[in-house]
């Protein structure tokens, strides 16, 4: 049977970009479908790159804050500082997106903008604004749709001051007081970032210690560093209720009975796979609660997690 492409890639994040470029490097005809108007996925726009750019700013500010040892002082203008940080953030994101586009263009990968759904095991339909714009087929299809912040039910994300790890990047101000719910990697990273920018932090983690995968001594050191800076770390506790005080702050009631009042809340409850679209339409196994997906009965294959369609990982394309 004749296919339009040797490989179709859905998603332009790191996995999709590298998979498409690698296959094209080995002489395969490749197309990449991206539903957003920009390339790079969460890594470039809402995840790794933005958070590391903010981290660099925080490290810079932290270094100057230690200047009192040499008779220097630093006062942060919270309004001006936010404009400068977000300006730098947008410049870095733009450059990284251009790097992704340049890499795909250099390898001759065909870019198709729109949302992909499966029309059959080896065919996808691409739609823009709900209107079909293309039908593409390939012998191998790579699903690299990535993940999004998990939003637990009952959390009032409709409030402009209740953020997840993506929306926190669109700040209207540097908050005076921030509650971070979730003491995993992402929650701790943003807690430390905003602490360095002068925000008063309360970090809430339901488990007995921060970042449970870490060595206990490292978890203890992280907690000590935050508490030594005047911040609160509440472990073994969880949020029971969040409400907006009329014309005021956010009120958080914890299961322990403690009550907190803060300007903003960052809910960091992990990430969920983006498997609600093309992967489900394909019928390749039921996703788990966080969006991971089994290999769909392919004997001898490892479990597939939202990255590679079990009908063909890039290994089928061969090597030269």
C-alpha cells in the first residue's frame, strides 16, 4: 500500500521534534502535525524553558541580595521587575521556538497546523477551527502529545488568583504571599523561585516530606532552606477548602484546621497525559487516571506512555 509519508508525528514538543528530525535524517518522508500556532509544546512555552528562565532571574536576584556582606543593597520594584522578567521570558521562548522550527525545516519535515484525530490505524484527519483541512496517511504514526497540569476537581481555577504550573507564567503581579499546594519537583521549584523574588511562601504537602523521591537528607535540607528564609513548610497536611474573601485575599482551610490567607495559590498536583484526542480516537487501550496508555496488545513490547503509538515506534524505520 502507498502512504503519504513514512512517519506522521503528532505534537512538536521535544519527543515529536526529535523523532521527526531523526527519521528525516535517515531519509524518511516525515510530516509533523501541531494543533497550536506555535512549535515546541509545553517544554518551550509553559514548562521547562520558562521555569529555567525564571530560575536564572531568581538566582541573579538572590546573588545581589547577598550583597549586604559587601555594603550593597537591593530593593526590588515589584511592578518594574515583573515587566523585565516577563520581557526576558518572552524573548527566550521566541528564540527556542525558532530553533525548533529551524531544526524541522533543515531536515525537510513537512509542518501541518491543526488538530489531529485518527480516521483509521494509519490515517489521520487534521482540522482547523473544527473544519477538516487535510487527510494524511503513514506506515508509522508517533503520538507525542505531551502532558498538561492536572487540575483536581473542586479547586476553583476560575478564580484569576488560583494558578496551575502553566498559568502561573502569565502573572499580573509578583504576589506578596503565595501558597504552593504540592511539594513535588514543580511545586518546590516555583516556591524557591518566588521566595527569591521576595514573595512570602507557604508550601503545603500531604506526604511526610518534600519531593519524596529525593534522599531524606536532601528533602530535609530543602525544607530547612525555605524555613530559614522565613517561609512556612507544612507537611502531612492538605487543602480542604478554598474561598475568596470578598474584595480581599484567598482563604485556605487545611484538613488540620489551620487557616491561611494569601494573594495567590499555585496548585501543583502533577501532570496528566494529553490523551483525550488522537490517542483515544485511535482506540489504542484505555488511558489511566493520568493519561498513560498501554501498548495495546503488542506482544513483547514495553508499556507505552503517551509518547509512541504501539503500531510503530521509530525503531521500525530502521537505521543507517
